[in-house]
């Protein structure tokens, strides 16, 4: 089974390795400096995913690694936050992949995933869930450890409560869950909302978010981190796809939290300035079967700021031992 997974994961990676970066990246990818970001971008590939109800296949950008030979661990599937991409996992992904099958996936409408409709279509939470399920069914195909960061946490809760057969365990990383929808932005007329969406691309806004995301700003809130964080906004479908999602009303999982059926790990940066740490305690009061681990000296993005601690904590939670590599 492991050999089959490795073959499937490697199918299109070889083609990408003969060029600098996969062709779906915008030219700005060549401006990246961080070795982990460059390596992650080169790992990425586009997988055609047929989603019921969509006229065209969704060209899904992702990174996948079969993990060590003989591993019986459940696969890790990593979901990024709002208006982000799988490059968010550039530091954690290779560490997890050394232990188990690991995927980082660009959700429908974000990252470099292209639904081939110019962003004018269904990008609602339900559409994102249907796309993720189709991706999981075609590429993972067995119960996973589903990890969601920030708004990706809301997506993970939504998925886990609708497709519990696909999720062995759930991980919430500084997750959104108690904030419903997107507020007034979802009700604005499209031309006005479009101007608001375009502000998300600006250096000023991205820099402000960059500064808020980290505890150790001097080390991590760099110009290159800003370049990585806004790279996907140069994709041609980005603006309209983001707008379509925002006008759908966004994720509303507040009432689903108490219905999560599987064991859940809540990870929270002790110094999170985007989603305050008190939310971690709220999750613990409502999740039926959960444990909380604080990430010290860390802001909103533990997978970027403390990847070694994150990897070990996730591996301990997965509860499996990897067989020795042949």
C-alpha cells in the first residue's frame, strides 16, 4: 500500500523537478529567498480533481509525500488559513513527511488551486468541503489526521462533522470556530467588495498582518515572509474567487464544535495576538474529547514559528509508531 501511495504522489512531481518551479506559480515566485519556501514551492504540483456539481475539474495545488516505507501511521492533511496557501506549512511539512504520509492542500478558491471558472462560481464553505472530500477520496483514501490552522480550523471542523469517516483525529491550530461568518463584508455590493478584496493584496495590509502573526517578529516577520504570504494573490482567479467566498457568508461552525466526534488536539500560541488564547479554553469546554497544548514563545502561526515542537506534538498525538525504514 505504501508503494502504491508513493507512486501516486510521485506521478507528476518528476515533471515539475525538471524546471525551476511548477508552471502554475506566478513569476513572483522567483523572488522568494527562504530555502524552505523555495523547496516547498518546488514540491507543489497540480492535481486534477473531479468534484460533483462542477462543470470542470478543479486543478488542485498541493504537496504530498508518502512518508517512510513501512509506516502505518495515519496520513496528515494540513489546511492553511484564510486567504493563504500550502506554503504556510513550508517549515512543518518536511518534518512531518519524515515520519508519515503528509499532504498540504490549497483549499478551493485559495492558494494556487484553480477551479477553471475565473473565480466566478461557488466558493462557499460547502463547495470547499465538497472539493476537499473529492481530493481526499482520490488521493488519500483512508482516515486522516486533519490539521487546520486559523480559518483552516473552521474548515477542518466543518469537514470532520460532515465526513467523520474520513477523519481519524482532528488538530486545531489557533483555530477560528467561535466567530461566525464574515460580518458586513459579505453583504457589500460586488464592486465595493471587490475594492476591499484588492486591499488584501497590498504590502501595507500584508505587512500589518505579518507583524501581528508572530511573537518573535525580528526573526520571522520578514520581507520574505510577506512575499510568501501574498504570492497567491497574483494568481489570475484570486480576487474573484476570494470575493465569491466572502459573499457566501463564510464559515459558521459555532454550533458544530460540540458535535466533533473524534479525538481532537487544540494547539495555541501563548502569545497569539490575532485570535486571543482565551478561545483555546472555549474549545476545551465544548469539544467532547480534546486535549490542549500551549505553544510557548509563539504567536498565531505555531507551524511557522515553532515547527520542531509542532512536529513532535502532532506525532505524539497521532499515537502510532513508524516502522523502521527499509
